[in-house]
């Protein structure tokens, strides 16, 4: 039983790594089973729907793992604004240390499938939404009004994705770091609104937007 | 002569359209010549280096065209801050009107090739850099210090790319619009620094960073 579970996990891990490097269309199933040191038949045993089913499982599991990483960094940060730069800076370090390979696990695939495979597009949308919800919930807990927290969270996820794209293209950590520094200022401004603006901490309590 | 030029242009246009929809790896050369209504042999006539040479030409020509679009919108805007939301809102409208097909011409390819083809990676980096330089130059002309203008321009390009990704995944214009509204606030803040901060308009004059 352990071995069977292990093979499925190895296939998921190897596929996630290949998606990161070369995307969905650039990754072949033979390459996956070779990288996972798994017999070719095992792929259809665990993913009878083939590449699309495997792709969806990788998108969702990678998305959940990355969400956990965000939560870990956020909860270790001294305050919400520092959490923003901590996260962007950590992503910049990982990019540098891995030769600009280890980026967002689903960004490349999200663009590839957006207009070509609706099942996979929905999976990437669910993952992005889960990240936005997690960030928005924490910003709301810090006292930012719910609508504003959701907007900030959306811009943060967009900024991370764009940061990955520009930093990988330039092979430089700077675009990621710079984007994080600027977005941090928006979070700081939302936490300390200018005098004269109405700020009702009570509205910071954020009801789940998805029932 | 007109006909020969026409064929090359048709191949570039058709390839750009296919890259937008399905990326570099998802696009085959037969598909390109069919979409361009061009004989298969003409592709190697105009692009003897095959798919990589065609890919580079498409990245650079699409990048230049998109730069022109940015300049058009910027120069028509009433002020630099409005130019930001004008651009993001225009992108959101085009996304909606084209069923989320007509997005950044090079974003998908940039992620696909970042770790797999250095010639194409450099081409995407050059294009991103040209966009950042164009936006930074205009922000510096508006009185923002050169370093700050470059940072803002980097975050703007990252935000547009992330906005395309999230809006296409969600099939909603909102992520693009929201990101534009928030980034506009950063430009507004840079144009009106809080009292007490040193602002030297003289530094707004921006020397070319690339000699």
C-alpha cells in the first residue's frame, strides 16, 4: 500500500516540477513517468483520464501547497505589511537559488489552458481564488474593510504572478522585490487611512464571500 | 513584391494570434501556415531558423505593437494616474469582448520559454524592458524621480501581466480592473508625496538607464 501511494505522489511531484519548468503543453507523459521513476502504465492506473486528469490533480495539489506556504510566511511575519514583502522577497530568493526555475506552480499552465481547456482553466481559477480568499481574510482580520481587503488580495496575487514572469524573463530578482515593496505600501495605506476618511473597524470582520 | 511581404506579415499575425490563445508549445507550424493561408514552404523561406526564429520575430513585433498601444492610451489620457486606469480598463474591455482570448501577446510564451529557450527568453525580456522604459520615461517626465519611476513602471507591467492571468482564469474583467485601480493609487502617491518628504523635480529628468 505504501508503495502504491508513493507512486501516485511521485507522479504528482514530478509533473508539478515539469509544469513549472516547461508548462503543460511542453510536458509529455513519457517524460513524467521517467522523471517519477514510475512504470508508464501506472500513470493511467492513477489518472484514468490521462493528461487532463493528471494536470487538474497537479494544479489543485500544487495550489494547496503554495497556499500553505503563504500562510506559513504570513503567520510568521511581524505585521500584515511586512508579510507582503516577506513573501515577495522569499519568492525572489527561491528564484535566484533555483536558477529562476522554481516559480509559481500554476502560472504557466494557467495561461496555456485559459482558452484551450475549460476543466483546467476552472482548476486554476479555483486555486487563484483560494489564494485571494486566504490573503483577503487575513487583511480583513487586521482591520481592513472586507471589500478593500479583497481588492488588495487580488492585486497581491496579480503582482506575484507578474513578478514571477518579469523576474524569470530578466533572470533577476528585482522585478519581484520591487513589486512587493510597492504593493506593501498599498497595504500600509489601507491599514492607516488618511485623516478624514471613515474607517469603521467593525467592517473589517469579513463574512465569507462564497456561500 | 506586395504579395511576398503580405505572406510574411500574415504568418506573423497568425502566429501571434495562436501564441495568445495556446502558447508557444501548443502551436504547430502546420497550424500556423493554415491560419495564415500560406504555403508550408513559405514559412522556412521567411524564417529559415524555423519555429524559434518565427517565435522571436513574433515576440519582438508583438511587443513593439503593444508598446505603441500603451503610448497611444497614455498620450490620450488627461494625466499619468488616469493613464494607468485607462490602460487596465481598456485591457479589461478587450478581454471581455474577445471571450478572454485577446490578452498580452507575449505573457504565455514568456513563461513557457523562461527556462527552456534562452534566445526566446531574451526576446521576452527585451520586450518587457521596452515597456518598463516607456512607462518609466513618461512617469519621470511627469516629475517622479527616475528610480521611483522605474519601480512604478515595473510594478505596472507586473500588474498588467498578473491581471491578464487572473482575469483569463476567472473569465472576469474584475482582477484587471481592480489591479489597475490600486496601482493608480501608487502613481498618485508618487506624484503627490506627503508633506515633509523631499521631492526634487530636477531628479524627475530621467537619463537613459541603458547606455
